C-alpha cells in the first residue's frame, strides 16, 4: 500500500452515458496498483461509480477528487447541476427522479446516494438548488 499521500482529479461530463464508469474503473485500478485491500477497493469503487452515475444522470459536469494515503481513501464529488431540493428525501432508498430515458437504460433505481453512504465510513452531502451538489466520503483502509 502507498506510504505517501496522493491526489488525483477527474472530470465527469453530464449526460455522457457512453463514458460512464470510466472514473470508477480508473480509481479501482489505481487502488489495486498501490496495494489497498480488496474490501477497501470494492467499497470505494461502488461508491465512486454511484457518484459518477449521479453526475452523468443529473449534473452538467463535476470534478471528482481522490485523496489517498495509508489511512484510507477520501473522495470529493463537486458538481455543477440542478442541486437537490430535499436531501433527506433523496437519501431514501428507492427514491428517484430518473427520467424514462434513464430507466430504459437500466438506471434510476434510487439507490445511488444510499449506496454511497452504505459503502463509506464517513459521508457528507450538501447541495444548493440551481447551483450543484458536493458529496464527500471516506473509506478507511482495512
């Protein structure tokens, strides 16, 4: 496992369903290369994929920042988009504002934010309507 701190930033474009999953795949490969435990890698990959899909589905764009060190992995997802009017409702399993188009592609089950929270040891979300959403989460190294 890495013995130093490392930061990398990734850009995600809204409505880019063809490129969806690229960032989570890159992060998973990077965590494997530096030697994190499989459980840590799996949890980070799931949470990042869910966050990435939320950006693709709802935001115009986002920057995903990965920070890692021997203690664990920290992710910040900072998007420019419509924001979330009611975070408490959005955090409920099964709640979704997905369009018919998104559902036809197999997305929109309403598990994105709950899955991020479930796979993280620390989780925070803040959002401003008509501005964007910021999700932070940490997965401790195991």
